[in-house]
C-alpha cells in the first residue's frame, strides 16, 4: 500500500508506458513445421501482415486454433532480429502419440419396460495426407448393431472446404403402441447405405453441407402377427444442411446454443421407391446465473405432402421429448416440440459433476399438415438427476405426461 498511487495516476502511467513501448514490425514470417501437414495449412491459419505492427492477441488466437486441430504437441512463436530484419518464427511440433486413435463408447438405456445396451469401438486415423484428411471406422454391438466407415477430406490449405464420404450398415427396432401406450408390435429394420457430401466449415462454430444418400433395407415383424409380410425399401435423397454449435458443453451446456436446418428431397431418379420432401428446424439456447442454468429448445419437422414412408417418419416420446411416454412412442409425418429445462449444479469436480433439474415440454406428431395446431399438443415434464462422467452423461429421471402417463428413465453413457 505504501507504494500505491491513485487510479488516475496509474491510468496516466499506463498511457505513458504504451507510448514508450516500441511496436514490433514484422519483416518476415517463417514456419518450422515438424508435422506431416503441408506448410500452407499452417500459413493459411496465421493472420500476420508483414511491414505492419504485430497484433499479438490475434497471433495467439491463431496459435490456439492451430493447436485446436488436435495434431500438435506444442505450438509456439519467437520474434528475433536478424541484421536489419525482424523475423517471426512459428514452430509446430507433432504429437508423439497418434495419429492412430481408439475410442470406446457404451450406452445403457432403461425405461423399466426393458433395457437397451450398446457397446462401440471406433478407430480414427488422422492426418492421412498433407491436407489433414481423416479416416474413421466404427463397430457397435448390442440391441442396435452398426458398422460404418468414412473419409473426411479438406480440399485446400485453409481447411474450410471439404468432402465427406461414408458407408454404413445398421439394425434397430421400432415399437408400435396404441393410444394408451400399450405395445402392440415390434418391427425390426435393417439398412445399408452410402453417402457423399461437400461443404464448408464456418469458423469454429458451424458448417454448411449438401450431399446425397443412397440406401436400401427391409422391415420385418419381430413381435406380433408373424403373417405380416416383410417390406423392402429403397431411398435416394438429396439434402442440404446448416448446423451451428456454440455450446460450451455438449451434455450440460451453461452457455451458447445450437441451430440446425435441413432440407431433404427423396427422388425416384436416385433410386427411391417414391418422391417426397421434408424439412427440419431445431434450436437450443442456454444461459447460466451462478449454479443455475436454463435451456430452451424447439423442434419442427414437416413432410411437404404428408407422404413419407414408414422408415422416414418423425418420432417423439421419451426423456425430454415428451417425458412420460415410451421412447419414440409417437410417429408421424409432422412433429413439433418446445421445451424448457432448468438444472442446478449440485456438486462438481474435474471428473464428475452432479446436477438436479426439471423439464417442461409441449408437442405432438401429426399425420396431416392441416392437423398441426397449437392446441393439439401434449403437455409433459420430468424431474431428474444428471451426472457428467468420463464415459458420457448419466440420468435418473421420472417423466409425467397427460392422460396419467408416467415413466422412469435411466441412461448411462452414449455409443459413438
């Protein structure tokens, strides 16, 4: 305190110091690249202008983005004087581990009508070429088996434009319910397909892509009338999608939000059994005060002529998607849902964070566009405990919906 000065004096001191400090003007930028990426990729992510004063804040932001590629052990810079030139040297050093990665995932889902368990493993090979191409293969076993492979390939040094191609095979079940939630039938679906897309990354917050999907499969009765014939289906789709994600956490966000809009056109010219068109818009937004977080979200899905096939219908039902109902109990040509979720962080650590919360939901599915009305929705809600763990989110919840519908839910982790 003896050496302190008044706030006004200190501000005057800072202004004077800023005038005295020399502003570093960069004459040359050098890249020391100890990785398999092309030098041009690193250079494209740097925004340093020669013959102008160095913007240190912008440089450090660029280095964070380079490090965020998750390919480097270290990213740093030096400024040196060589004769009458000032040189900025940026050094990137590839990780000693990788570029091959194994990732494991598990999902346990229980609504106390029956468990669902899936176990998955994925292999990822990063930086397969100098433009940071990535190859990924995944296998999932359990009630919903799946195998898939895909290649993600940037097209130029900025890594903004990309191609994405993949193939997959999966199986899953669709339950048919009556109006009281009683299970009438269980259908098994199998599908094999390929997809190809091109797009552009939008900074670190989103992407725009368009592509084509071609798949084929069948629908058969697993529980119910065995005389029901098996149905084969073929789908050829064009789609365009904008996706934005600014959340600080995927499972329990405290700030930020998401937005996704997707347009789909199924065409006989691409191999579909019939022509139909769909559109989807969904969004969410989170805000936090202290330990308390509010999350609001909306979902609207429409089929233009209400003529989509069974495997392409929209679903509602389950935890926070009309809680109290069975998972995917409702299906229709159109769907709408709005929800508000409140949760409070009860206890937290580096490995585990415990939350308690509740949700309020309102929505429904509709078979014809003319049936879509605000007063045609179902009110629902839930209370829950949530745990953010190293294997994914865990929830213990009870949901309640209109017509005295109630259900317990338990989730642990997630598949890949």
